[in-house]
C-alpha cells in the first residue's frame, strides 16, 4: 500500500508541473530548455513515471519562473484533491 501512495504523490507532482506549464503556454521542450532538462525527462515527470530529486524540482521551478513554494502548493492541492476522491 505505501508504494501506491508514493506513486500517486509522484503523479500529483507531475500534474502540478503540467498544469503550470500549460497555463504559461510552454511546451515540454520549452520548459526543458528553460530548466536545463531534456524534454523527454520533463514528459516522464509529468506522466508520473519519474520521482524527481529536489535539485530537479528546483530546476523546474526556475524553468517555470516561479517560487518552488508555489509549485509545492499546487502539488499539495493535488494531493488533497486525490485524497478527497478516494474518500468519495
């Protein structure tokens, strides 16, 4: 069971990245360039296939031109929404 919770958290983070990137009208390639990451890696993060390190999360926040705390807040909102869906 803990493994499933971890993967849902990785997915929630990926959705946060995708949401902000889309709101800013950025492609995965554009975010990758801005963050110093390969666009395939950005895509894998967004799909929840990769559990990024803190260094990578920081690069993504820089690439998205936002404070890491703001990206974390969107991630936490996704976690709360996921928990609400599981209770329903």
